[in-house]
């Protein structure tokens, strides 16, 4: 079974901000963030008003790159995607 490359899939999402916040869209949102304490927050709400969710979560659970590297023993740069150019024939 091969991949048919004749088709292009395109998806879009309407992002909200403080000025066009739509509570009905938040209620229907089907993408969610699961917080460390078990709370589920809709994607449509998580980034709209950052001081309510995103900033607090990042402040409470975020760590610096240096701290992550120390804890894991890995370098962030080792996990960067590097495209391998096809060889010309």
C-alpha cells in the first residue's frame, strides 16, 4: 500500500483573541490540554487569555533548556530535525 501524492490535505483553525473570544466555540472545542493536576483545558481557551492558563502553567512547571539538559543528560540540539538531502544521480 503506497502513499498517493496527488492529494493535498489542508486544515485550518480560527484562532481567537481577547477581542473575538467565542464561548460557544470553546465549549465545542475538540482539542484539549491535560494539565499536570488532571484538569482538562480546551485549546481554544488555553492560549486566548494567557494569564489565565498558559502563563501560570509555564511558570509553575516550565524549566530552562539548561535544566532540561542537566536532568535528561541529553542536548536539545541533538534532537533537532536535520533534513537529509537526496543524492543526485
